[in-house]
């Protein structure tokens, strides 16, 4: 890829999943970002979350909340566990959504903007998140789940497919298993997080990720 473009690909740390006893899967999904001329891409197991930040000629990826030099922080894992526990189904804890979306590449100003968007659309997001969790362990989806799709806010399930499908902004996904997508535009950037639907289903049964200890 041309050196004139910044494409930061953060390391993939599956250990934070395996250490918690999360079911391992050898299948993988692909996430493409077309904000750069040569297209940036990352492939992951269908048991891992993916965070993407896009901007003008930039794409940043993080897998399972990890960065190059560290695992996902306590704040990210706690926000993810809150989602799994149904804590985002109600009007409480809107800041957790901003935490999920902006780690690890988001600025404080973008986090504030995302938090503002989330708070002003909390009823819609609450319904989308709650219905997605409700349908996450169903074999068929007659009548659901609820979705949101605007130019600046996205909440939906990307179904399993054998081809790339448009996600949100300059992002395309080839999902080997259904994934839940949250996306928000903040200034010149779009922030997205993808969570495998099977993770949400396990969350309904009590699964939680281990929160890393400080120090």
C-alpha cells in the first residue's frame, strides 16, 4: 500500500477469548475498508469482535479490543459485558456505547460527539440492541430484529453471506456467520464495532469476558 496513506492494523489477540473458555472457531470473516485507494482488509475468526475507524484516506482496525502493544482495557471489556448482560437494552449507560465504538483510536472530542448522538437516539438504539439480543439464539428471524440505517447512525445484523456486502460508510463485510453492527459518524470519522451474533446468544446464557486486572 502506498506510503502516502496511513493504514493502522492493530494486532489480533485471540488469547483474551480463549482464556475465558470462549468457543473457538476456525472459520473467518473479512472486513474491508475502501477509504484508502488500495483498500485495507482484515480477516478474523467468527468469534472475535472487530472495531473500525475510518476517515479521509485512513482506516484503523482493532480485533477483540486489542492494540499493537496491549490487550483490551478494562473499560472496553466492561462495556462489552454490559451489552452481553442486557445492560444496554434500557435507557441507562449510554456512555458504554461510546466506549465500545471509540476504543482504541477515538479522541475524547469524538467520544463526546458519539455520546451525544447515542443519547439523542437512545430509544431507537435500545430497541435495536434489545431485539438483536432477543433474536440472537433463534434459528429463524421472522419479523426481526429491529434495525437502524441512516447516513450517520447504524444498528443492524449483517447476515451470513458468500460475498462482500456494504456495511456503513466505506466498509464492506463478508460474514461467515451473522454479526451485529453498531456504527456512528462523528465529525470526519465513522466508528464501527462488529460483534458476532453467537457472542450475544452466549451472553444471554450468562457468558462474560474476563475483565483484565490493572497493574
